[in-house]
């Protein structure tokens, strides 16, 4: 909704990103997934606890990066 009301000169940053599997036990009221955030017009996302609190933060971060790469495939 925000993207529809502003031009492309503004950057939209979405905090509170949670992978779908993290949602049921989450402590946030409003969260969105990676694909949902970019689909809604985000330019950048902020992912904190799902990476920090993961058993293996590197694997968690790489999984999120893989999701992003799938949304924006290189030609």
C-alpha cells in the first residue's frame, strides 16, 4: 500500500521479517515473510532474531538469501 502512494525515489525497508516456519511461535504481532515483503514493494528487509536465534545462524541466513535469489533470478 505504501509503495502505491510513493514514487520509486523513496526506499521501503520492512522490519520484522520471519520465515514462514518461525511464525507460529513468534513474539511479534505483525510479521511478514521474505517473499511477502518483496511482493508488497519492499526494497530492503530486516531479519534479526530468526538468524541470531537459529541453531546455525549461517544456515539460516543462507536460506533467506536463497529465498531472495529465487525471487530475483539473474538473467
